[in-house]
C-alpha cells in the first residue's frame, strides 16, 4: 500500500511539474510583460507533436520514424514552439489586450484542427503512440520509474526557475516590467517596446513547447484532444492562483490546481454512477471555478503575489515617489 502511494505521488508530482513548466512560460508572457496569450494549448501542442515526431520509431500512420534521443526531441519541441510564437507575435503584437487574446485563441484553434486533420503527418484523431519515455527500461518497477521521472522534472523545473529568476533581475527583465506597468515611460527612455515584447513572447512560447514535449514523453501517447482550449484554462488558473509575476507562484499554482483537479476527479468517480461520469466530468470545471473564487477572495494577488514596483524605479531612473493604487 505504501509503495503504491509513493508511486502515485511521484506520478502526480511529475505531471504537476510539466504543467509548472508551461505555467512558467505563461508567466514570462503575462506576469512579466502583460501579454494576454489565450493560445497556450496551441503552443504546447506544437512542442509535444514535434518532439514526438522526432523521437518515435517509424510508423505508417504518421510522419516521423527518426528515432532521435529524447533530449533532442525536447529541444526540437521547444524550438518549434518558440519559432511558432515568434511568427504569431510578429503578426499580432501590435494588437492589445482582448484583440491579442482573440488572435492567439484563433492560432490555438488552427493548430488543434491541423493536428486533427493532417493525418499523414500527425496521425489525425488517432494521435501518436509509442513515444519513448525517459527511463522506459524501468517501467516494470513503477516506484523506480516514477522516482526517476520525477527527478528529471525536478531538475528541469529548477534549472528553468533559476534561469528565469536571473533573467527577471537582469536589465532585460526590468525593462519588461517597466513596459508592462508604464509603456509610455519606457518609450520615452528609448526602449523598443515591440522588440522586447516579441522576445518575451517567443521565450515564453518556447518554454510552453518544452513543457508540452516533456508531458508527451512522460505519458507516452498524445492526441489532438489533449490540446483543446481547456488546457489554456487550466494553465491560466494555475498562474492566477499561484501569483502572476512570481516564478515560485507559477510553480506552486501548478501543483495546487493540479491537485484540486485530481481530487475533484476522484470525488466524481466515487459519488457519481459509472454511466453518468462522462457527463458529470464537467463538474470538475465548476469545482475548480469555486476553488479559484475562494482563493482569490482570500488572496487577491494569488498565493504568492508579485510585489508592485514603480516602472521608473525599475528602469533605474530617479524620480519623485509615486503613489501606487
């Protein structure tokens, strides 16, 4: 019994940490720069499928058969998602707020439809199976397999966290926050706001692609249904609950919300008859919504909210004290 609990705990935390990677990417875009990306599922899907196609064995059902190492697949997935984000950002970053949200949502829908209909490339509705899993040779021992995969994801999240913290404290990161808080002041100081936003958008998209690739390899099987708008909703809730603008909050929010998602699924499975569970699954969204409202009533800035900084101070310019509302 104890071994089963440890095995499930490792599985739970590994999945949660793949979401934490995706959430860190969204935090670069929204938390640090204020870019309202509602196409998260599209960029995650690009990373997952590219990594799967690069690493899977030959199959008559889809493109691929390259059999490359998993690390190459992860790098390729992140790079592909970053390039896709750069392309979309180059076309849409002149838009603001809800207009940018509509454009990125449209991209996510296009990606999902392409994954569903380009069957010779993506496998269509049947998806891609036999995706190599890290330490797949240990799969016969669930506890060891789960522990090794969890260790890999802990290292990935730690390295990513340290890199993003360093970037956030660098002049580049301070300019991003200045643009988010007062773009007019940043432009007056000679900062190219569009270039910085595009860089942050592409870096965030690449991180999302990396998270999607890691998730695909841990699960071992993907279909277009994995990258519906519900994924975007989940990641946004994770960031808001954890604390937008705070990398530790992004990681914590991923673990907390994934825990709520798993607990709500268990409650539905225990209380709802088997023939009604497919219909009752929508109650998960209701439960997550109620939990989100409760958390935000208690912690309006999230569990670990960001400390507000005046943009002129961020840029290193001496100015009279400014009152923050």
